[in-house]
């Protein structure tokens, strides 16, 4: 992933305003894919293809997309040329978000075969559009909550399985659900292990097991942000489809907070050292609630509740839980 960011840094280092053509470099994936730099020094991807059935040009909050656009370009050998491209441009000057954009789009482009036809290319371009369309939606969870879930994935021995079990919708009842067992992640920025629960969250269906992960997420000025955890997870998960799935969930959850989320850093080492897992049955609950009363929520201090050891987790007959630590 660093390769794409280094290519863009090279374009920035050699940037010149003395030409009307856009400076580009070829991507190692295919000569049909180019990376360029705009006049305002933001990244732009050029995908060589003429689409027969294409949408109108789009301007989203963070990106713009132009189809079947004849472009005048200049490569790193000062060779000028013109071809028809689909053009995807980032409209953000923030360096961290530029790197995030570069990595996300590059990941999707890796899925396009060298001899792909226009139909397949359009399908992958639509995935990019769908991702960035989520940025017009309100955030479904706090940055802290998402960071805690990513930390649990990053610390897992089976991160790929956790990603595949991750909620497809941010308002899902449980954060992770593999169709059998459930895992709910709770985070706190307090000095005590106090978390908010709804009564329904502590009541899985009869033949399922539920584990609660407890994460201390203390905001700092120089910890790790969401993109840092993303990169660490991708070092463990090489499957491109799984990586893309994780990116799509992150975009859905963060919505219009995607850019701001990169400004939030949390104490990674504290979170790792204090990561605990609890059997949902050991957590105190409000009992004997009349059937007519619903949506019961409460806070609970887990400081003195016994957590599950690594050996205890591995003894549970559950694929979801065996890889947690």
C-alpha cells in the first residue's frame, strides 16, 4: 500500500505549473491505470477505457468522476499524449486523507484484470463511487467505537474471519455475528471499565454464545488512528476481497466523519494491555422487567467482574471466539 503513496509523493516533488497537461505515472498494475496530480496538488486516477453505457459525470463531497474524458497528459519522461479515460479526482487537500484515498482506490483497482473489458471496469468504478457516496451520510457510530472494533480485529489470531463476521449494517444488534455466536465490543475513555448496555444486547438467542470485548480507548495526541489500524490489519489479511469488505464497512460506519476520523488518535498500547473479554452471563443485569417495558439501557462497571483468559476462550466451542487472542 505504501507504494501508491510513494508514487504520489514523487509527483508532488516534481510538480510544475508550467504545463497545461496533467503529470502522471503508470501504476504497476497495468499501463491502463495512471496516477496524476491536479493543479491544486490532489491525486487523480486515470483509467483507460471507453464505456458504452456510462453515467453522467458525478461530483460527490470528496471525489469527482468524469467518464469518457479525453485527457492531455505528460509522463515522467516528459512525453505528451492524449487518450480517453475515466477520471477519478480527490477534492481534499488534507495529506492523511489523500493517502487514505490513494490506498482505497488502489486496492479496488488491483481487482481489475489487465485485459478486463469495459463492463468489468465499470463495475469496479461503481464500487469506488458507492464507497464515497457513504460520506454524505451521518456517522452511524463514534470514531472511538469503530477504533475499538478495529483494535479487536487487529489483535485477533483470525482477523479475516472476524472481518467476514463483522456487522454489515452499523445498527446491527451485535458487532460481530458469524451466524452462530456473537461478539459485542464496548469502549470507554474513562479511568474505570464502565460501559453502556441495552438489555437486548445481553440476550443472544438460545443456542448462541455472546462475548463482550472491553476496550480502553484513551484519546492522545500521538497514538494510532483508524487508518493506522487498517494498515496493521492488512499486513495480516492479504485477501483483496476481505480488505475491500473491511473498507466498505468503515466507510458505512463513519459516513460524513470519514475525513475527520483521521484526526483522532488513541493510546494503542494501553488498549492492547487492557483488552478484556467477558462472558455475557457474568455481567450484572436488570432482572424481572415487565414485558410491556422495552429499550432498557444501563451502565455497568466491569472492573470487578472476572474476565475470560485466553485458554478459557479457546475452550469454548466457537470458531468466532477461538481466534480472539
